[in-house]
């Protein structure tokens, strides 16, 4: 009966998905409003009153992670008012990307240090000096103190600033962002995220047009436990700041968590178009990756093929820019693996000179393709590349990506062992991969793993003939990533194996 009930649910979701493919993409074409619309920010400073409006526009851009545009805007304020300390704080803030890897690129450390030191020399009000001194904690001793330690110090400083200024919205909002940025990916209680969300939800009622509040609420709720709390800000943020491509994309973080694929497609179609028009390659590729992910879940393979055609036409993509390298590597991998096209997966080529996190995606996909084609030796060659990437991340002290690549390595080895007839070892390795992956939250830069390890475990158990155990894993995968096509099809395969009742 468990399997029959599950089959009814599968049929229902598949029906919804199929019907969804017939619906028009309402509002998929995004027209930029005139004049510019970035939301409303009130951030009083001791700078020239003539530049106050321009400064607040720069802060609004910063809240929507439009970093290049914000840097220019803060720079224009600094030129117009050379004594404005907060303009230099703003420039330094544009080099600090708290929710993107890396949060502080090596090339930006010196520039950021110079700007924040200049801001400190100019002074400003007591509140402004506290903003500046807090940010100095990110830049000070960047070559000798681990980033996580500096981020925790920054969060504590912003917490004190927020406590001393309970009615200052910017103090509260930047503190909430710091809480999210310093949250541990392995904290499954989501303590920091909940603290930030509680703070932001209260502010949202008072400042409904502030761009940072819904933006950071979405990030705080970008996990399976809290995703439903992010639906309202997801639906509102893109209306508050539609001139920022990132604001158009962000709702899809929540839509992806909840399996709202049609909404994700609309969101990322608009974001991709806006990013392309503004020449923001990183944001364009980020939206394309989410668009690829969502379309694959609805079986819109031809739409994904067109996105990949556009990807192949893009030239001079930076292999060392994480946002670019990750998306450019993930999209073709998703297309091959989600469609179970193993030969296609073996032909994927890594991006030249890309970061280890990106090359690992290609190596994993090739390993899976070879293993599923029973070419274990070739698959082990790719697994060796994964092991090398894992050691690189460990040596660099990047615990998060070392863990992610270790999950990929174990899942690849699981399929390799299965191809070699070592079923028990294969199941053990895949279960280890699933448990390790489940213990750590994903980062905002990705809609999710190419295929979740828990879903792969269900698939592997089904291949071994253990349908009962497969059901349990598919149900667990479904709870963490609702309406994924691979999980639904796995459930359907299990249900099809059940003997039918006689009339």
C-alpha cells in the first residue's frame, strides 16, 4: 500500500509537471522600467547633503549585489565629496562578497584595505566610524587570519552596532546579512539564519520597499527547513528592485527549494535578459544555470539545449571567476546526467585552467558516464582527478568545497564498484556520500548538486533490486528537494514493479 500511495503522489506531480510545460511563460520577457527602480534606502550620513541621494542609490545597488555598479556609484560620491568617509566604506564593501565564493578575492584585498583605511582617516559620525571599524575586521590581517574568524569578528561588531542603534534600519539590515554570511553550513538548526529572518521579517513590515530586506530574507530561508518562509519576499523582491538583475533572479532560490519550476523559469528568464543587457556575464551565467536546472525538471530538454547553444557561443569566459566557471561547467553536466545520457557525459570537456571546484564537476560527470557504461577503468581515471581536486581544496583550507568534492568522489566510486560487481561496497560508499552531503547546506551560487547523492542512493538500490530500501531513500530525497524529475521517475519505477491487484 505504501508503494501504491506513493505512485498516486508521483502521478499527481508528474501530471502537474506535464501540464506546466503547456502553460505560457507569463511575464518571461522583462522590460526595464524607466526611470531606474532599485528600491528605497534611507541611510543618513555626515557627507554632503547634495550627495545624499547618490549615496543612497549606491547602497541600494550594494543591497542587490550589483557590485560593479555600486563601486562606480560610491566612487562618484567620493569624487564629488572628497571628505565623505562613507563613500570609501562603500567602495570597500563592494569588494567584500559575503555570500559568494570567494568572499574576498586576493586581487581585491589591497584595494579594499586602502579604501577602508582612507575612510578611517576621514572619520565621520560615531555611527559611521563603527561601520568603518567593523569592516576593517574583514580586511585586517587577511594574509594571516582565516576568513571565517574575521567574518565572526565582523558579525560581532555589527551586532553591537545594531544593538546601539535599534531604530536604524541599515544597522539592522547589515547585521542580518553578517549573520547569514557567518552561518556554519553544517549547522542544521539554522540558528543564524533564523535569527536573521526574525529580525528581517519585523523590518519588512516597516520598510516594505527596502531592497536588502527581502533579498537577505530569501538567503536566510534558502534551506529545506525554512523555504516556505521565503515565498512572500521572493514574490516581492523582484518588484522592488527590477533594475538589478540579481533581484530578478533571487526569487528562484526559494522556487528551487520548493520545486516551483515554472516560477523559477520566469524569474531566471527575466534575470538572464537583464544581466545580458547590462553586460554582467557572471549574473547571466548564474541565471542560465538555474534556468537549466528548472527546465530539466519539467522535461523541457529542448529549451535546455538552446541555453547550452548560447553558452557555447560565449567567449572569453574567465576560468578563475567562480560564478562563471561553476555555471559553465555545471550546465552541460546537468544536461547529460539528468537525461541519463552516459555516452554524452563521457564526452564532456573541462574548462581550461578552471578552479578545482569547477573541474571536479566535469570529472565527476565523466566518471559517472563511464561507470554507468561499465567502463570501470576509465571511470577510475576520472575519480583520480576528483581525488586530486579534493586534496587541493583541503590544502587551501576550503572545508566546504573539500566536502562537496568528497561527496562527488564517493558517489563516483560507488557507481564504479557497482560496475565491478561489488554491490555491498557500492551501497556503502553511496550511503556515505548521501549522509555527508545531507549534513552540509549548499551555497547560494548553485541551485543544487548535479544529482543529489540521496537520489543516487535510491537509484542504486533500485538497480540492485532492493525496491523497499529505494522507496525510503527516494522519499527522503523528495523531502529535501521536492519535485525533482529524477526522484519522481525513481518513484515511478518502484511503483511499476509492484504487482497489480486483480479486478
